[in-house]
C-alpha cells in the first residue's frame, strides 16, 4: 500500500475537485440568482405596501369576504412558487429556468397592459422586479450560465 503523501496526483485527477468544478455555478449564475431573489423580495414588499389599499376596496356584503380574502392570499402562493423556481434554478434544473422566463414575460405583458393608469412611483416599483428578472434571465440564457445548464443535461448523475 502506498501512503497518500507519496502519491503525486495532479489536481485534475482529484475526484472531489472535478465534481466541484462541474457542480459549482459560474459567477453569472450566482449573480442571476441574487437578482432573482432581490426581484422576489421587492415583489413581496410592494405587495405588502399596497395591501392596505387592496383591503380597503374589498367588496362588502354577504358572501363577499371569501373571494376577496382568496384574491388577497393568492399572491403569496405566487411568491412561494417563485421561491421554489429560484431554488430549482440553483439546483441546475433547466425547466425552472424556462418557466421563470415564461412567467417574467407574462408579468411584463401584464405590466404594460396596466401601466397607463399608474403614477411614476407605482410604475417604477411595479417595473423593478420584472426588470431585475430579465437581467437575471439574460445571465442565465445568454452567458456561461447557458453552458452550465447544458452540462447538467449531459451529466445527469453529477
């Protein structure tokens, strides 16, 4: 048996280093994830900021509270799903990256549809999360992040 100190293996032969280099996200992906989490946090803060206004315009009367409360609680499910997608993107799941793109595109379309009635402050606060999401998606789709996701599909065991 040869002692480990007598074996001079190059760093590339070290299985731990190889495994880490294949699974560690490139800088662009790490920045994209930071932007996605920031966009999600801004969306939650924006929703909580405008929640009192939404509550004040809830319909009143018999049977009106159930749908109103459901419509106020529904965005929290969306926030949870956004967090789940961020986690799956960090786990190198290509499908999560694609779904995040589709949701960002849809939210931008909704933003443009409702933008004529918004004030400047509302437009900026409502537009910041989609802008951050698209900056992150640029990093995930058009930089080395793209290659990182492609390598995951070539090496599913890693």
